[in-house]
C-alpha cells in the first residue's frame, strides 16, 4: 500500500489512494483482523507530476504575501509541503519495515498520512478558488532531501522530519493564518487552522516514537536528538519558536534552543 502511494505521480490521485488505504487499514484494525506489515522496497524518490517545475531553493521566487499573487504563491508552497508530507509518512512505514515496531506505530503514521492527504486537497481547493492550481508555479526541489539523507537511519528520520521540519510548521502557520485573515479569505483561514491543529499530532508522533527507540537502545533522547540534527539537518534552526505548541507535541525547549543558539549569527539573521 505504502509503495503504491509513493509511486503514484498525480497529487489528487496520490491522496485519493492514501485516503483509501488508510480507511482499509483502520477498518481492518477496528474489525480485529490479523494484519501483517510485510516488507517493501520504496523508491528513493516518490513519483511526481510533470508540474510544478522543481527548482533549487535559491531559484524559487520570493513570496510577497501582501498581494493576491503573493498569497497564491504562499498557498502553492504549502500544497507542495503537504504533498511531500503524504509521501514522507508512507515512506517511513515502507522504508523501515525491517525494524520491529508496535502496531501503534503504523496506526500513527497511517493516520498522519491520511491527514496530510486531506491538507493537500484543502489547500488545492483554496488555490482553485483563487483561479490557480498546484503546479502553476515552480516549487522547492530540496523538500525530499531530508528523506534521502536519512534513508538508512530510522532515528535520524524521526528526528529531522517530524521533530524539526514539521515542528517548524507550528512556528510559521499562525503568521500565515493572520495573512489570510487580513485578506478576508475565510475558507483559507479555516483550512490552515485545520492543518495547524492536526500538525501538532504529527510532531507528537515523531517525539513519541523517537523516545521509544531511545529507550529500546538505551540512549539519552536529548543528546541523541542533538547529534542527529547536527548530522542530517542542513539549515539553521531559526527562532522564534512556538514553545506552547512544541511542548504540547512533546518537544521541550532544551531540545531545540541549544541548536538555535549554536547556529552562526550570520545564518540566524538570513
């Protein structure tokens, strides 16, 4: 199931398949049916549609959210993030299936993939309401880098994807909501508020299973997290941080503030 989602290129088709397989999974779980996780060989990169054109981060045009076109560009970037998140959550299931994990691990990431599929479609609907669509603008080609870098490191994947990248979403989404509220785009505000509330759970899943693996391997969670982020994360951890929502997701300040404070000032100001 996971590999089929990963190898489906079209965004709407990918998310429809993701919804279907999530429903099948939870129907089987609710019925008490015996389930086998199995093994699979996911692709190093998921299938993608011909558009959007994927550019180096430095070549993606700057977004100016004060204008209608700037708000479209901002939403397009969010849609791209959400589509990558669908793949990231199915990928963690398929890529690390050789690690024995409790069934709750699969419940969490299937649910997260299902919710990310909903988020992608919500944002695509908002784009279409603004006479645009996903693929109309170029997008960031580096989104999948963290997945490639951690393709052979289960704990590294948990540390970098949900506990750094998705946690960053908790920091920036309130500002995006305010941009669309000021523009009186109420449907977009509602979509972003759904995304904001559900992303807390995705960060929490990452923290929960990271701590689980630290316990299994008798590792200190904070020190291990710091080491993995230094190894795999190639950008600065930039304040301000949404400390309330991060704490709600199981990320205390001593996990991320030391990594921000050791970032060179030039990077922090960029």
